[in-house]
C-alpha cells in the first residue's frame, strides 16, 4: 500500500509508483498518498470537513464517485482552458505574427486562465520545471507529479490525468500532462539557435530574463495543467 506522511517523501516518488500514472483505472491507488499538511495554515478546516461529510452522507456518495466526478470535471475544464488559449494564440499569430503573439501571451495568458478559474470556482494554472513565466514554476506537490509525467514521456508511456488529495482532503488536485504536439510551438519554445527567430528571441529575453522554456522538441513534456478542485464543489455537482 502506498502511503507517505511527509512532503519530502512525495517528491521522491519511487519509479514503480510513477508508473502508476499510466492508467486511469489506477489513479485511485496513487490518490491514497497524503500530499497535504505541509504547514499549519493548511490544516483541515473542521467546518468544511463536516459540511462535505454531511452532504456525502445525505447523497450516499462514495470517495470513488467523488474522485471520478472530479476527473470528469477536471478534463472538461482543462480542455476548455486549452481551447481558449490555443484559439487566442492562433488568432494572435495570424494577425500579428509570432513577435506580436508573444506580447499577446505575455499580457493575456494569465487573465484568460484566471477568468476561467473564477467562472468555475476552481484554481487553474499551467506549471512547468522549465517555465517561461516564473509564476508557473511548480509547488512541491506539483513537482512530484511533473516528475512522474516526465518519466512516462521519456519511457514512451502514455500518461493519463491524475487526481491527488491535498490540503487534508478538502481539495482535489487534478493534473494533466502537456506534451508539445506540433512544430507550431517551437517558433517560441524550440531551439534558440535555429528555431526561434532572432528578433523574437530578443523579445523573449527582454520580457522573460529568466526564461527556461526553450530548447523543446515535438513530443517533449512541456508542463502540465494543474487544477485545485474543492471537494465540496464536486459533491455539489453530484
Ligand atoms: C507566440 C509564441 C508562443 C507560441 C507559438 C507558444 N507559446 Fe507557450 N508560451 C509563450 C509565452 C510568452 C508564455 C508565457 C506566458 C505568461 O507569461 O504567462 C508561454 C507559456 C507556456 C506555458 C506555461 C508554462 C511556462 O513556461 O510559463 C505552457 C505550458 C506553454 N506555453 C505551452 C505551449 C504549447 C504546448 C505551445 C504549442 C501548442 C505553445 N506554448 C506555443 C509563447 C508561446
């Protein structure tokens, strides 16, 4: 049985457990891992705990049903966010070229995602070890999952989205790998010598002096979607 009690344990997920991310049918096993309790501020609120438990009992819901619903909701929200970002990005590239689109992403990527966060009441973000925007670097819990997705990509294993319990079980962390799908991304995230055009590279350097999001190829792990879904909101949907 997998069980980790401290945050440090989770960061060093052994390889066997990383492989667990490959199948959706097994995500429940990994969700036993206790990712929460990293600080006193994250202690479970008894009120929320009681409310969720009462609602679960009234509706006769099992933990498995809740995890499954969180997975369905997470898939739907992350697809919506992905589509909105991609259609805005494609439109910006068509209208303003890559350099103009870079500025568009710089100004609009975060607001687009934040609007969706507010709409659904779910904290949505993209995170990466090699982030362009430093705000997108992973938390400790996210790092363990990114490592697992990275392992799968490097070993040719298809990753499925994953659900983890965090913050004492009050929140479900939905994650989904973002793999570079096409050469379109490489104009801004490819090799700085021959794939990113010189003028564009200057712009990236001036807007993002600590940029790490270059040197990718098609099929590489670019990062992941990370959604903090309140358990209470999932129970309300059922
Ligand atoms: C026009 C240039 C451009 C193109 C094309 C582009 N990106 Fe980006 N990307 C950016 C910029 C700029 C940011 C930083 C946005 C911000 O400041 O929030 C970014 C950020 C990201 C992030 C968030 C993590 C980070 O590095 O901060 C991911 C994930 C990402 N891009 C994936 C992709 C994928 C996948 C594609 C292809 C489908 C793609 N990008 C195409 C410019 C681009």
